[in-house]
C-alpha cells in the first residue's frame, strides 16, 4: 500500500477515534451519576482522566497525519445508546453497576482494537512517537479491562 493511501486511512481512523472520544466525554457524567458502588465510581473517575489523556494523544497523532474527514463514530454512539438502555432497565443498583461494567468493557475493547491498529499503521508510516503513544494507550485499555473484570467479580461476590 502506498504511504499516501495508508496515511489517509490513518487520518480517517484517527478522526473516528476523535469522534469516539467526544461521545465518551458526553456520556461520562451521566454514567458516573448512575453508578452506585464506590469502587465503580472511583474506576469511572480514573477512566475519565485516562480518556482525556487518550484524546490528547489522538490529537497529537492527528497533527502528524493531518485531519481526516470529520464525522461521527456510529460504533460508539450505538454503544452509548445500548449502555443507556441497560442502565435505565436495570432492576436494582447491583445490576445497574454490573451493566455499567459490562458496557465499559465493551468500550475498552473498541479502544484496545483502535489503538492497537493505529499503533501498527503509524509505525509503518515511520511515525514512531505516535505509534508508541497508541501502543501505550492500548496497554492502558487492557489494564483497565482487567480491573473491570476484577471489580465485576467483587460485586458478584458481595
């Protein structure tokens, strides 16, 4: 694949990720307000700080590749809608918190895949700093996913 074509694909991918960051930022307060377990609230606060860092890394990568066509992120918008319905329909606080965790893990898997793919593509373009930042973000998302799994186990054991 020609570098120009790959660079365009990366620009489009980063733009979709940027739109996804915007969806996550809009949903954050609402999800945090619905969570009840203090450990879940703390995890969501940590996730919000990490998400802002990821958004900054996406912005820096976009500075190197050029802005892609601005648009929506239909994947995360649909995911947010499902998350909202899960939270609304939960029969009790524990079920709602477990639904928040499950929805969070689905979102984290999106980010793991997105950051991992962008890391590979950016490295191929010789944009090693941006590739390294994307790899670090993917690793952070994997760690957060594991923490969510452990938190769900804790809630289930209570």
